[in-house]
C-alpha cells in the first residue's frame, strides 16, 4: 500500500511470446493445426499481477503483426496499463510448444530480430515513471541484444526509487547459459529479489546445492533469493536466513506459466503489506514465508488449467472459502530437499 492507502503499483519490463500448441482435434492428414496463445514470462507475470489486484504497468515492444494485437488484447483485458509500451515494425516472438505426458513443455523458438529485443535508451527513458514501488524484469529481454544492455542501464536508474526483481528464466538452446552466468553478478548487484527455478539453478551453478547457490547470490548483493522446486514447493533465503514452503496438492493440466504466476503472487503479497519500494529493510522471514505460500498457491491454480492462464482475485477468494487450498504451515527453518536435476526441459531455437 502507498501512504495514501491506495494499492502499490508494479512495473514489468520484458517480452511477449506467442505460444503455439498443436491441436490434434483440428489437424488432418498431411496438416498440423496450431492454437496460438499469448504468453512470454514477463507478460505472464504482468497479467497475473493485474488479475490479483495489483495495479500493473507493462513495458513491452508490440509488433504491428497479428500476434502484437493478440498480446495487447490479453494484457488490456486483464487490466494491465500499457502506457509506455512501444509499437514496433519488427515481428513478434513465436514459440511452438510440445507437451509431454506430464504437462511439461518443450519449445521451439522463432525469435531472431524480434520486436522484443530492440529497446533503445530513448524508449526506456520515455517510459520511466516514479509511481511504481517495484520494477520486475528478466527472461529473454535481459539477455537478447541490442536491448539487454539498455534494460540493465534502466534498472540501475530505476532502483534509486523502486525495489528491483529479476527472474532469469534460462532458455539454454536459445541463449547460451554462459551468457546468463556472465550477467547474473550484474543483475544481483541491481536486484533486491532474485526468483528462479531449480532447473535454472542447475544451468547457472552446475553442481551447487540450494543453500550454496543462495549464499553465492547473497554475496553478489541480492537480499531475497527464492528457488522454486516444482511440486516440492520453494526455498526462500533472506540474507542467509531460510524458509521452505510446500506446494499445494492439485491436479496438474500443464505447467505453462507456473513460475511467472509464482513471481506475481510473491510480488503481489509483498506489495500488499508495504514491503516494496526500497531495499526490503523491514522484511522478516515470516513475511517471506507468507508471501511464498501465497505465491505457491497462485502457481498451483495456474497449473490446474491449460496454458498460462493465472487466476483472478475472485477465483482465489472462492478457492480459499471452498477449501481448495491444501497448504500445510511452512516451517521456519529449511527442510532437506533433493538437489537440482542436471537435466533441463528441452528447448530448440529456430532461426
């Protein structure tokens, strides 16, 4: 909340991606019908935040093609403010998804020279406003040039008056993991919150344990590190003090957008209780546990429906009242967890 009692605003900066899924029911001999859904990690996070009730502004570069219109419509329908976004002549980014029997997605990306990566310093300077308490970014926009360097400069400027949140969201066959490894110390120096998955961890710090990884990123200046563990919940570390939270039991349809929804739930909860807007100085481990438990529930509900379709605030309220929430009380000290798997979900980059 702001000082006048109004909800705190969060700005999300990054890409939109058209997620195309095979539609066997409409495919025939010698043809494959695809169903395209609007996605992209930062865009998913913005949608989830707005649906939860956090005033959200999205800074994106929208192509003038058919997918650009789809992205704008989805974000606007969810209540996201698009002031500061850019209309661009370059094409949209396309990812063709293949789901396995467990609902895990494999992607083939069509991303070269897409609109999302062409940010200029002038565009970002024109988009900057001082009414947000948090700036969240990450994913491909933070590693794809020429825009990535300008986004880092924008973070450095914005952190003077906002909390900075980063989700690396590593895509190893589209961008080499070494690029993320090189950038991560710089991002940690800019970020107050680092949220990533255990699959990301396996690529960023191969062979490192969860707690070792947290300490590494704390030493690089990130105060709050949250590592999501899929069905096993999440581990959060605040200046080296750790807490684990479980994941709710739920029937999974697919996991598309789950991590993005977790990030949105985390930022929404922290903003609602007034912890965003600075360097997290008043944040306690109990606050972290509460926010991560809420985030895990938002992510679980996203996994219960097809695609990146995060819940709205009214759905959450109904789910709580109907007893759908099946969370146990988070512990205040870390519980033993399995080490990250070295195997990352597959992805293919297509020129």
